[in-house]
C-alpha cells in the first residue's frame, strides 16, 4: 500500500470524525461535554461502547492468543456477563438516583472528602497509563508504516495523534464521542469481518461452514477444568471476568459517563443489556479470526506469532485491501477508547479534583474545563513519549500496563464496603489503606507460587479489593 494511499485513508477517516464533531458540537457547554445533555439514544451508546471496551491492544492481541491459549479467553468473557448484570441492577440505579456527573462523588457522600479524592485519583492514574499505552501502540504502528518514511519523528507522530483527538472532542466532549464511537465501532467490526472473509476464502472454507470449521478445530477449546493452579482454570477466569467487568466498566468514569448520558435509568439498563450480548459475540468473532489466522500461518509456513500475527499477515500476505481495513480497524479500536478516556479524565479532574461545579460560575467552569482538556492532552503526549524513549524495554511497558490494573482494586474495595456495609470509616486514613493494598497485593502475587503453589493471575484484582475491604474494617468508626 503506497504512502499517499495511507495518508489519504487517515485524513479521510479523521475528516469524518471532525464532521460528526461539527454537527454534534452546536451546544458546547459543560452539560453537553460532561453529560451529553442526557439525550443520547440508548442503542447508540450500547453499540459505541463495544469499541470503547475493546482497544488497539484487543484488536492485535486477542487473535494472537489462540496458538498458546486456544479459546480460554471466552471463560473471562462469560464472567463479564455476571459483572454487567451487577452494573445494570446495582450500580446504575445508584448513579441515577444520586444524579451523578462523576461516579466518584458517591464516595464523598458515603465516606467523606478523602475517600472521594482517593477514588478519583486512582482512576486518573489508571486511565492516563492505560490510554497512553493504547495510543502508544497505534502511534508505533503509524510510525512504522508511514511516518518513518516521511521523516517525521515519533514525538511529532504522537503530538499529531493526540491533537486530532482533541480537535473533535474539545467542544462537546461526551456528546460527540457517543456518536464518533458508534462509527469507530462499525469500522472496527467491518475490518474484522473483511479479514475473516479473505482468510476463510484462502483456506477454502465455505461461508456456511465457517462456524462449524471453527468449533471443530482443536484450537477452539473453550473450557479448562483440569488444573486449578493453571492461569486458564475455568473458575479462576470466570470469577475474575465478573470482577474485571464490575471495576473496569461499572467503577470506571470513562465507561459509566456514556451510560449517564442516556435519557433515563431504564434506557441505561437496556443499553447495558444489549451491550453485554453484542460484546460477547464480538469477542467470539475476534477469537475466531485468531484461529483462522493461526491456521493460515501454520499451513503456509509463516513465522508470525502472538501480537505479530495479525499485523504481519495483513501487511505482507493477505493483500492491500485487508491491510487497508486492518489499519482502519486498528486506528478505530484505539481511538474509540482513547477519545473517551481524554474526556473522562477531563471530567474527573474538573469535578473531582478542582470541584469546579462548587467553586466557579458557569462561564468560569467552561473556561477551566477547556484548559484542563488541553493539559490532559499534553500529559498523554508526555507519557506516550516516555514509553518510547525512557522505558525502551517493551516487556517493562507491558508490566506497567498490567500494574494499572492494581489501581482498580482499591476502588472495588471502597465501593463494596460502601454498598454492602453500613459502617462509617475514619476518612483521613482511607488514602493510606488504598496505597497499602496494591503494595501488599503485589508482594503476595510475586511470591504466591513459592508460598502457596498458586498463581493469582487475574485474581490479583480480587485480592487487592479484599485487602482494601479488610483495611476499611480496621479503620471503621465505632
């Protein structure tokens, strides 16, 4: 694929996003930026959340897991269903009853100011690291396939990437993102569909037999009950999946902010119900693509594994058309999670940290929010560049990304304690508990195999939340 064609593809893509921003950005106040004026159709939110839940990491990594772990990831996905049920029946009613803009305001109501600031700070740290990592992956791909050839340096690529996101989100924020995410989800799913069509055609599989071909393969083994010590043991992954869904969707301002733009609680619950069904199917489709790509690589003697599998086959073996859709799907997957992250970070910092709704007039709130939006964009640029130039070992970067998951444990513990007990706590001691829990969880995790003959894997989130919960019991008020 020529350089000019890639440039045209990227410019056309962002041209469409900016056009959507123009039509949705006619009201540009904080009510539109933070809550979308509570006018978002539930079905649009549900479809757009698919792209936000997935990312460039998912787009590349999930197909690459098949060779080593078969369809075991579906055990986690089935756990998600339980988690989303809890969100729809417990958390969403709570958020709508309190009429929240930031979901962490609940912690102030329940415990006090220190708990409130602690919860929002953990979210900010986690989202900055997570969003930066996702954008780093896409910026790296763009650098390799396009900008190196044009003589553009990596920091310039990153700056352009974040600037484009800022350009179509700065005016109406979440109101725009609800619609742009819908388009980006569509692009991502079309990209996967095109890849499946071409690969199955190369393998000589008829469309009517595709599902049977996937299910009959040894690579599609889904359930693992044999070894409870194993990382892919069913109950370990299923239970972890439920808790991952609760914390990374239900306790995440980024994901919940879209739900809170729906007209009513009933609409938000319908959104969550249909989102759950579609996301489960989409994850199965991603794994099916990975199975087909793995078999194609094996049959043709192509040395492509894990995260390199999809990019190598798309660029060098499946033709220009598949590569064009791969590039489009990768950008869509990453940007649909990154743009909402930028908006939710701006929302959380504005409301949770600066308290702009309490301290400023309406005009001052808009001005402050716009400045914060710029500052958060600059922070993302600096963190992405740090991934590239300061931490050059990609395995370390991956560990940092996993470490971001530790920040959700204290949130899990705080919300569980708030919802399922009637105790109050010594608010000033909450930050200490929230800091100690991830540290203790990490120490237990790295020594668990030696101490217990057991690997925590995704279970570390549950351990982290449990330690936070126990710590809160210790500091409860009599």
